[in-house]
C-alpha cells in the first residue's frame, strides 16, 4: 500500500508537495514540474507569476497565513 500524498502548509508561504507528483491544469494538460527537486511549492497567496507554482512573491506581498487556512472544510464552505 502506497503512503498517502503529503501536502505541507508552510507558515506564511506555499503548499509544499513531495515529488514525484503530476499536476494537471483545468484542460487536462500535464504541467511541466521541475523534476530535479525533491519538493514542489504551490502558490497559495495568489500573487505568483508562475501559478500554480510559488515564485517567492508571497514574501514581497507580505502574505500571512492563518492556522484556519489549513483547517478541514466545514459544511459552511463552498
Ligand atoms: S505562495 Fe509563494 S508566491 Fe504565492
């Protein structure tokens, strides 16, 4: 049995996923994920110029995460 995929929420930063991972866009195209790194950082601040990947802009814009950002969804969430 494979280990479940782990996505880590970095404080004031991206979501980090261990490689290997396949990322597919909304039209089903597989995105080119740099395979030379053990981790892939995905933007959650909304300001990256390389979405869905983090480009470090979260530091420039002063993104602050809150513990609730990584809380499980509730029935009130869309
Ligand atoms: S989280 Fe890093 S640029 Fe958005």
